[in-house]
């Protein structure tokens, strides 16, 4: 693989992870609240 492609994939992964963490951070408290 080329270095450019690897860096692109890493950037994409970072953005994806950030979106995921944001969603999970928002959804986790709701789940905890609904469980109680």
C-alpha cells in the first residue's frame, strides 16, 4: 500500500471513531437512565 493511502485510511478511521464515540457518549447515559 502507498503511504498516501494509509494516511487517508487513518484519517477516515479517526473521523469515524470520533463520530462513534460521540454517538455512544450520547446514547450510553440514555441507556443507563432507561434501565433504572
